[in-house]
C-alpha cells in the first residue's frame, strides 16, 4: 500500500516540487547512492513566505530509526535544488524520535489456551507495528483494539495502555502519552516534528489474559 501511494505521488510530481507531497515524494525517490530517507514531512513556516521545514529520518542496519547523517542531508539538499521552486527555502531537521511500549489485557474463550492466544496476539501486533510510523502520524488506539479483537479466541480487549520509555537502549525524547490522548480516548496526538517508534516489538508488547 505504501509503495502504491509513493508511485502515485512520484507520478503527480512530474519532476518538479510545488506541493508538500511533491517534496516528500522527491525525498523518497532520491537515488540510493546518495543515501536513504525512510520518512519525510514538510511543515510550512507561516511567518516566512515559501520557507519550509523539512523533517527527515533514516534507519540503522537493524531497522531502528536514527537521525540522518550530515552527508545524506547535504546530498538531499542538492538533490532537491534541481526540482524546487526558485523562491522556496528549505531547512532540514531531525524529528524527535519518541519510543513507546504497550500493554494489553484480553478476555478469551473458555475453550482457548491462554498461552496460545497470547502468543498469536503478540505476533499479530508485532506485524502491525513493523511498518514505521510517519513523522507526525497519530497512534490510533481504536485500531489496536480492532487488531486484537480479530484474533481467534479473543472475546474482548479490556484495556490497551500506551506509555513512553526513555531508559536503556531507547531515545531520551520524552512525551507524556496521557496528555497527548485525544478527548474521546481514541488516538494519541503526535506533534508534527515527532515520530513514534515501538523500537523492539518482541519486548515492548506485553499482554495478560482474564
């Protein structure tokens, strides 16, 4: 699905950058020999006409989000120069990488084995979180409920808890997830310069059964 969307955006750009989508598409389509950008997000600066803040992030050899190197940033800046509008001014920044963990509590059928249902539920959630978030993308808690409830043997999802983590091998960027929760409790609001990451799915997802 992501590939389909990128193809559409790249085709629409027609080798020039006018819109936010054009710039993001060009970032993703920079030749790999110049470096790789995993996620990009353009934010317009309302105080200065045609000045845009471009947030980009890469991954390391283990697929973990990491700040983009200065060399790749310079390569990207030169790459965009060939396509940007003459008056456009682009500043490139690193987004804040915020790591989180999640706990869930489920009720299962009497005929199901608790360990088996937990194992399969965690596996499905690990697959769900394997795709990287976009910069500024909200975390939809209702979607997590849907994913868990669709697991064979699960009667109901009683609770899903999302919490930030900054210890050990996680980033030091802290975000209060309770304060970021929407009024209706259905999603976590993410600032435009922040990207969320469930860094170690096999460790960061915990479940209990009732």
